[in-house]
């Protein structure tokens, strides 16, 4: 069972702005999400403007995404560095 992952323009721009080693780390996490988008440290976001989305922890970064189970698609909305304002 394979899932199609797509990055939004914002997420692609955020990924390009990361250091090369972090880009590789995020790329590996996205490859894992293609196999199973709920594997690893994944939790729903319960408040703020991102409410209803999922987040996957990858080191100091968070991949913010949503899942469409019928189409087996993962839409990655953002890749954010974890700080006090990440989920606001």
C-alpha cells in the first residue's frame, strides 16, 4: 500500500531553506510517510490555525500535513522549526 506525498509551494520553499543534512532527514521522513503516514511520532494538532492537521516530529522540525485515505494521498502543508509559535 503506497501513499502519494505532495509538498505545497510553502513547504517546498521551507525545505529548500533548510541545511542540507536536515533536508536529507526530512526527505527520509517523507519517504517513510509514503509507506505509512501515521508511523512514527505523529499526533493531531488540537488548537490554533492548524487545528485538524497532523504533525510528524523530525528532530527539531515538524512536518504539518493532512491525509486523504480514499485517494491515499498525503498533502504536506508546512515544514516548521519547533518553537513557541509553531502551532499558533
